[in-house]
């Protein structure tokens, strides 16, 4: 009897196969004094020992992330929607109470607190329909189209701040900085003052002061001229700096040595 045995080095031997000596294969093995056997064995477990098996998954079994798209589709189709948001233009947008509450503490208080919206399931948002739609899009997907920012950047910054959506605020703020120009410096300054965005405000004032003649020809300057608070904020800082620069420095009196 020819027996092939494999040892795992731990005192355990495993019989792989056996061949009868009188069989053609057995006689051939004795004549050649050895043999070569090629086989493939998949072991699941043996003698109570755990055997690790590595499985290489095919690419088609690894689909790309789809959460953002699924949420966007859910918003678009309004499946399972249980609340509605209404713009000041009267357009209604179905949404999902739980997701809004997870993404915004303001909406959480609105739809899960003692406010009337919790009972009615409807909230009136002081926003254009376009900006309200993009507010929801950002809350569901964390993304905003660049072209949308070009048109609605200031209003989206306003909405993101009001409803405490940090992602939208960050995207809108970056857009306001990157698109700052003579034509929109006053509008951006108004947003900065309203929401105490000091860095944005300083950048706007630098543009306005450095290009005052050109800025005064824009529609924004007409608006700031009609807003005493905004104009006062702009002039106050400039006046303080100018007075500080023009005021004579006080000379320090020399200290007298004690007698």
C-alpha cells in the first residue's frame, strides 16, 4: 500500500490518498521509486483548526458609492416625504422631516419642537424658489453646482447661515471670496456686515476704497447710500483709521529721578 501523508508540523498528519501495490499505478511507483502528483485542494477546516481563505472579489461586485445619488433621487421623487417647504414665490418643495432635522438644528427645532410647523408639516422659507431648491440639494448631497453659486451665492450664504448648514456656508463663503470684484464689492460687504464675517468685510472694503470712483457707479453703491447702518459701518472704520493717522502722537513725559 502506497500512502501519501502530509504533516503540519504540529503532530497532526493528514492522509491525502492511498494506492494498492498490485495496481498499475502502484507497480509504476515502485519501479520509478517515486512519483509526482499535481492536485488542487481547497480546505475549509481540518482537525478543528481554522483555515483562512482569501476571496478575490470581482470588480462588478464592488459598485461605486451611491448614497449621495440615492438621496438626490429621493429628494427629486419626494418618496416618503412628510414635510413641505414653501418659498416666498409660492412654490412648494416636499422634503423629509428626519433628514432636515439631522442636517440643521433650526429645522430640528422647527419640525420636532413646539413650533406650529411641527403640527402642520409646512414651513414658509423667506427665499426664492431657486435658492430654496439648492439649499435642499446641498443638505441632501453636500454639493452645489458652481453655476448656481454664480447666480445665487449671496442668498445661499444667507440661507446656510440662517439654518445653520455649515457645508453650504463654507461653499458660499469660498465663492464670495473668489468672485469678489468692483461690481459686487458692495453687495458682498452687505452680506459680511449682516453675518459678522470680518475677513470678508475687510476684503470688500479694500476693494471699495481702492476703486471708489468705479464702485460709486455700480448699483450696489446706490443701495449702500440708502442704508444708513451699512454706510455708517463703512465710514466709521475708515474715519477711525484716518483720525488715528492724523492725530498727533502724545509725547511721554520723562520720569524724574527721586530726590
